């Protein structure tokens, strides 16, 4: 299937926000089985858009031949997975002209390619065999910021990025913790000579209360409400309200900003293991 990437990017992501770049990269890393993810945004100044450089690396399984083939075939889906169409990665090219991908896989295999607006199914299969073993993982290097400005004011703020990622993947991180699997995400922002680092760890996710609810919309007949309400410093006040399907959260803003009580850290996640809207 031949896809005009320029047209697809404009069609699907003209109303996107920059945080989608972070969220898409983290989602893909987690899908690849990564337990360590490192995000580094750097710029000489925020007004110098030509200096914007975003690197996101992980220790997932890498771009194996199978995963690379899927990456090249936009909109084509597996018969066993009709939900993931590969559109998300186009958001990278809405903001950046070029994404350099460097990946190690299968012990001693290496692949490097450029993902840009000319990328297609006939992209060269740039893989090689190394002389020694190397830990699996992938790195995305995004350069050539191509918009004149950004809507968001906090796009380079490490704490803001941390909160956005946590809000999107809270239930997945919590389930990883329950299963004894730790996931660590490091967010680093370097503007000029100032560097700020924030971290997320599945192990640090607090215990949540759980309540089972009978539901006709769940294929197994029930869903789970995960919730927690704890006091905290006013500056750390936050609320996460979301529906989780297949370990991905879709945030739902239930509370108006002025009605959120200060000094509380609150989480309410309604989790569907399997969702059914055929009724």
C-alpha cells in the first residue's frame, strides 16, 4: 500500500499537540518490551527552534525484520491486531523534518534508517551483523523542527512531560508493579546550560484500591476501578481520571479545574481488560 506521507500527516495530525511525540515514542517502546526509556530534549534557547533536538532511547527488542516490515507498511494491520494501524508515528514528522532511527536486535544485529516524509514501503533494509553482542534497543533522534512556533508553553519542561506520561500510562505502570516488573522512564531537559531531570518508576507507583464492577461492555463481564485519594503538598496536587483499555489510558477530564481540591493527589482509573461495543 503506497501512502502519501505528507498528506497523511496533514490529515491526521494538523490539530496535534507536542506531547503526542513523547506519548507515541513511549507507547512504542513499551510495546517493544522496554523496561528503560530515556527522553532528552535539548535546545540552545527555546526561541531558537533550529536548535531543537529530541532523543528517545529504550532497551526494547529493537527493529527486528518483522517489526521493521510493519513499520514500513503504514495502515496495514495484523489479522490478530486490528487496533494498531501505525499512524501514531506520523506525529514525529508533523514537528520534525527527520527522525534518525538506530536499533540493535537479536544480539548482534544492527539497523539504521531515516524516517522522513519520503519514507515508504520500498525503503532500504539497512541492516548489518556486528562482530560482537550488543544489548537490544532503539534510539530515535529527531531534528529539523519544522513549525514556526508551539502552542504549548511547557513542551520542554521535564516535570510537565513526566506528568503527561504518567497520566497516559498510569494503569500499565501499576500493573507492571503488581507483576513484579519495574519500568523506569527518565526525562531530561537541557536548555542552554540548565538541565532538569525527572523520573518515573513503576516501583514507585503507590498502592491503589480496587473495586470490581459488573459491566455488559466488558467481554469478561466486569471491569475494575482503581482509585486512590491521598493528601500531599499543595504544589503536588493532581488528579488523574481515565479509562484504561489494553493498558493504555484515555484521559477524561471530569473535574473542572476550580473544583479540584488543593493538597490532594487523586487517581481514578476505570480498567477494561477487554472491551466490547457490539451490543
